[in-house]
C-alpha cells in the first residue's frame, strides 16, 4: 500500500524523467565523474604567460599595454541556445583596460596582481579563496567585490573556469536530502540528516562517488523557505528527494552543484520561488544562466529546470487571501517587462503565460503567503499535490 | 598711447608695424641719444599726425629736445613693408647719453611687453651707436585672440620656446599657450586720485597664460616655478608695476592653501622701470630633491596680465583719455593699494585655478605610479618563476636585455616613458612634430 502510494506520488515525476532523458538524448547511465575535459595546468600557465608577453611586447614598442576583456554585461556578446541557455558567442563588445589612464590603471594593476597569484597557485598546485586574495592586499583591491568581479573577468579572458585557476570561494548555498558523496580530500558528506544542513561544497569539481536515490531535486529560492521545509520534515514526507537553496541569487558553487546533480542523477529538477519577478529571474539563472557568466554556460546551466511554484495562476486557483498579495512596484513591472523580452521566453510559452498573468493582475506573492490558507499548507498540501499531479510548467 | 586710444575708439584692426630707432650723435659736450618712432599699417589708420604733434610735444617736454629729422632712407625698408607712414616723431632724450645700454635694455623690455599683448603689430627695433648697428624684429610666432567681456579683443603672443621633455617622441609638442580670461574686478578710485581729476569706472581684467602647454600630455607632471605679472593701461600699453604693492603681494597670499612653500619676488632691481614683476615659486613638501632626470616635472611659468580698463561718460576727446591714462599710470600704486584685499584675493584665485590643474595632475600621477609598481612586480614575478624557457627568452629578447634584473629596470623605464608621454591630440594646440629618438640595433639575447 505504502509502495503503491509512493508510486502514485512519483508517477508524474517518473514520466517527466523519461521525457527529459529522451529529449536531451542522455542515457540512464551516470556520466563519468571528475574533470569534464578541463584545461591542464600547463595550458593555464601558458595562457597567463601569453598575457604577460603581450604586455612586454607593447612596452618594447613604446606602447602602453592594454588588456582587452569581453564585456560580460553586454547582451551583444550573448546568444541563446535552448539546449544550453545563454552563452557567450562573440566578443563584439569589449572593454579596454589601459595602463596609462588614471581611471583604469588601478584595475589593470589588480588584474595583473591576481594573475600573478593564480600563476603561483597553479604552479604549486595549491588553492586559495577569493577572500584570501582580497586580504593579500586590501589597499590595492579596496573591496571584496572588486576581487570577485576581476576573478570572473580573468576566467572569461583566459577562457578557463575559476575552479581551474585554483581559486575557491566559500559557498553560501545549503543542501539536504537523499544524497551522499565524497569531497576531494576524502571527507564523506551525508545530507540525510534534517537537523544538520550541509553547506554546498566549495570544490564541486572534486566531488566524487555521488550516491542518491532521489526522485527529484527541488531548488528553493529563499533560505527561509528552505528552513521551513526542513522543519516540516519535507525530505522525509516526500522521500526520496534533494533540497538545495542558493539563498537568493545563487553563487557559482550552488549552480555548479545543481548542474552536477543533473549530470549525475538525471532526475527532474524543480524550482520553488516566490511569485514575483525577482524569484522568476533567480529561477532563470539556474535554468538558462546569466549574461555575466555566459562564458561558462556549458557547465552552469540546467535547461531542464521546471517551474513548480509559486505560480501566478496558483494565486487565483488557490484563492490566496488578498491581504497576502502585494502590488507590483514600478521596479517589479520594469523587471517583468525585461524578462518577457528575454530570448529564452519564446521557448517557454507556459512561463510566458504565467508572467503575462502577473502583468495583468499586477500582484505578486511570497511562498509564505500560502500560510494564510493554512500554516502547513505548503508542505502538506501544496507541494505534494503539485508533485503528484504534475503541477509544474 | 594716442594711436591705441584712437584705435580703441574706432575699433580698428590691430595689424601693422612699429619702428623704434635709437641712434647717437656727438654733440658739443657729450653723446646724445636720438629717438625716432614710426608707425604704419591698419592699426594706426585714421591717425592725424599733424593734429597730434603739439600734444605730443607738450606731454614729452621737458624730457626731450627737438632734433633733426631722420634720413628717409633709414625708413624706406619699413615703409616698403607696411606702407606709408601714419605716424613719425623724432626727438632727442635729455641726459641719456651716459647710460645708453640701460636705455637700450629698458626700451627693449618695454617693447617686448608691448608686443606680448599687441601681437598683431610687428615691432622693429634698431640701435645705431657709433659705427655699430643692431636691428631686432620682435617676431611673434604664435598669436591667440582673447575676448574679455565688454572689451575689444586682444591679440596675445603666446609662443613658448621651452624644449619638450625627453619622453615626448614623434608627437606634437604645443609651442604656444592658451590664455584664460579670468575675473574682471572693479577698482575703487582713491579720493586723492579723484582730486587729481580721475573719475569714472576703473576695473582690472585678469588674463592668465600658462606655458609651456601640456594639455596634450595628460600624464606629465608639472611644476609652477615662475610667475610674471604684467600690467597694461586701458590703451594696452605696458605700465611699470607698482613696486611696493607687488613686493608685498606674496605675504598677502595663502601659500598653504595654494600648496606652495613660498613665493618670493625674484626681480627687485629696476622695478620702477620694469613692466613686469617676476616671482619664483617653491612647491610644498619637496619630497624628492634629487629626482631621476627622467622624472623631473615640466617646469611651467605663469604670465598674469592685468589689463586696466577705464570708462568715463564725460570723456570723449583723445586728449582727455590720454590724461586719464596718465593719471592711472602715475597713481597705480595708490589705486592698487586702495583695493589691496580684493586684488590680492583675485590674484590668489587666478593662482589657485592654475595650480588646481597641477595638483590634479599630481594626484593622477600618484595613481599611475602606484599601479605601475604593481604591474611591474606582478609581471616580473611571473617571468622569474616561469619554467618555460621560450616564454622567458621571448620577454628578454623583446626588451633586449640579458636577465630578469635588467628586464625589471627596462620595463620600469619603458612603462614610465609611455605613461608620461601619453598623447591626446587637442585641436586647439599649436603642435609641431618632435624628432624621433634613434633606436639601437642590438642582437638577440638569451638568458643563461
């Protein structure tokens, strides 16, 4: 009986899984773990040396050195592929960092400094975090944000993933559920316990021996919702499953982890986000990627992500109390308009419909608004029914 | 002054020629100095020479005697250039025979100051003492038109002969300056000067000229080392700077706010006859008293023009205008002293504006220098620690050095040079090509 209930609960999910696997042409065999053809140590050093030689060559010709970086915020450099997401396809738009201009010389110096740090790390096969780099010379870097941004610029310029540059970052994401794996240093991680949540690893590429019987993975936008689900024992009630949160806009490691789970387990990945433009955008980052990291789209995006909730149509269908609904601000409307113009929306008519509904009703709602119906509505009614009856788009 | 006044009144063109010819002859008791002043060209068009002569003689007496007219042959070359004479006056200076060289120097200095602000007029100066003849033409290489508000435009000589610094290669070096019209300050006329007959509105227009111009070299470090103040009458004639006023000026300036250690008057002697006052400037916190030759800032000098302007609705005759100007010139010390605070503040403001650009450059230079240190250390760090011999040799060969130690020095020098010599073309500069430095042809070097 119990097994039958479980089968019923996951029948739609299992069907979805079959569809997904057939549409992306992936077999049920797991993908080999480890490096996915990442560039070797010598190649990385060679690319850095090429940059330095360019600088020396410029000076030998009495020309001020210039570093040319692809503009990571320009849509002109990005194209959409429904199998990959937003990917950098050209370098039409570039930024020139000049060494002889007072306004850009500091950035030029910061880039060179970080290149020299990376060079030493790769040479010695050691690792450092972005925080370590910042504290190495706080006067030069001024803020952690500048180090973070320059790291991504260097990764894009050298066409090497940041993790291959031996620079790690502390993850902010959390994970829980039916999942065990080994870290690169051999540490065994068990995410089953609901009382102790596991931080997302800072070295995703080093993870091996992933073991999980999860039927699905659910990405949760907010930490508050994630904690609420854990408190309600969601992972036991809807076992076997995996919950992961990036605590808002996801960092690189959270995105890499989601991608890793897809590559390894090939189970449906659902997103549970607030019914507002910000939540939808976060979900799009997991699914299609971001413009800023489009140069690494191949390893970051999961185009198969499905929108489980909270859907704008749910608000009407469930008759969420009006006092729980919030009017859209000007900023919300502007973001919604921008999302509707994104190149990937045309391949998601159902998403488009939901967003147009939000545009018409001019209201948004947080997942917590479901508590107005019943305190346990989210965990006991909403999510189980959504998963049982295929309420995703 | 008369021609300038007439010209001003009629708004006539400011081109033509001015000849000043000094020669000596031996009189019965001593050598006498004769002087001929001649003018031709559009700038003195409309001058009625015959009508002017009586007034001139009255104003010059008792300093001069009449003397025989100059041989027309002496003036033929001048008239060939500028057309028929519009003005000609010859006189003999009393008691000048015993200090010819001093007179020569004074007149030359006066005419140079005149030429600075009347650059459209070509000034010819000729001296014949005994058998020796010396001729100068005060050539104006570059002119610039300045149009202060409610005043006739001025044609200034903005040429600068300063040599470009070593880091300027193959690029245009501006050979002139760019005058900046400053404040126009009303001046109150002291009562005792009014008693002498000076009425109406008096003001002073400041114009600043900083040379050499480094606008096209945004990263070059500069240092103001000299300030020269020139005062001009309402007819744009240089007037001697009031000695006491200008001597006390540095004490009235807030050097700390200006970022200067001190300003002191460099030209004390002969101020009474000099049209300009020169101050030397010392920067604050001179940290590197002995910098590398390549890092010496470009020394700039500031010309501060004080153009006096006077208007009196009850004065319309040329003679009255000349009388007013002579009063202004004679009582300039009192006038400026009467307005000491305002004039000092205005001069300080002009200096502040000039030094603002210099200080801005210094801050930019500090940023560039700080960045350069990191760029160089990071580059050398990578080259030094690389095990890729091809890469290391390529770096050494590019810079034509033997080892990483030499590479560091060579890169440092090159980065400094390209940064300091950064060139941004400005359409308003008077650029010329600078000869390219010869390059050496050395063989490839490999690090052992």
